[in-house]
C-alpha cells in the first residue's frame, strides 16, 4: 500500500471512529474496541428516497444512523405499505439479523438525506458476546421495539381510525414535540400518506379525520406542520 493510500485509510478510520463515538448504544464500549470497529465499518451517505435494503436482501449487517431519518416498512406485492417505524440520528436499524442472519423481511428507505454507519453482522455479534453491558442495552432496545410492534398490532385490530390517529399524534408529539404559542407543535414534517401508512389507513381518511380534529379545536394544521392544541382531548379518544 502506497503512502497516499495509507493516509486515506487512516483518515477513513478516524472519520469512522468519530461517527461511532456519536452512537448512544456504543457509549460504554472502550475506546480501544471502538478503534478496532472503525476498521470494519463503512460510512455511507444515502440520498433522500433511496432504498437501503429490500425484503429478501441479505441480513449481513446492522446499521446506525448518524444523521437523517430512515423509514422501516412492510410492503405487499400490490404496493400497499405499512410503516413499522421511523428511525432517527443515533438509532440502530436492521438489528434482527444479529439473531439468525436471515434475509430481510422489511424495507428500509431514507426519508431525508442520511449518513449511516454499517457494521458487519459477525463483528457486532462478536462484540455483543464479549460485552455484557452492551448486550443488555441491545436486548432492551429489541424488547422495547417488540412492545411497540405489539401495541401497533393491538391498535390496528381493536381501534377505529380516530383513536389510532389521536394516539399517533400524541406519540409524535411526545417524541418530536416543540413548544408553540398555541400548544405543542410536532417538529417532524410528515405527510397524510405517511400517517396513513403508520396506522393502516388511507390518505383520504387521514385528511378527513384531521379536518374533523381541527374543527373540534384539537389541533391546527399549517401545511405539513401539526400543532396539538388539546392533548387531553386527543388522549380521551385513544
């Protein structure tokens, strides 16, 4: 390897190490071990709307988001979509491959320009086997996400659209809420179609229900921005 190539490799590893240190899940991993991981990861910049993986793709790596937003969803053959979750900066996704290395059964797509760190499954699995604190933290994430999926399933089966949408708005407000003079503004630009995909509905139904909520004084709409004016009222509907 020439001098220039060595310098470029060292620079890439330094950049990878900087990104690894920004990942909350890895905050307890010793610096020496992070330095070893830096040589194994790949940093990628993903343009908005680019697919990261599709159902059937190999489950050979886990992903960490260093910037941007990623959508994980189930897509049927006829094009219907159910959004499982949005993942933001600091989050891990594609994590279930660590268990068995099975092919992907969902789709991951960048919703905003994203920077992601890719770590080979075998490397992450070996790290988990040698670091009890990390393994426990990872298990907690997997368990919490399992609980979220079970709650989503319960809502899809047992709740009507108004209850599901009210619950979704409160959830988004809790995670992305910003104080506003009229209430709590959801600091996340989300389309009516994206809301529909999150609760198993249609764009038209979401638009109609949001209009009804606005008429009741529960919220206000300004383009893709939503301000929750009466959180208690929304909570009573869930």
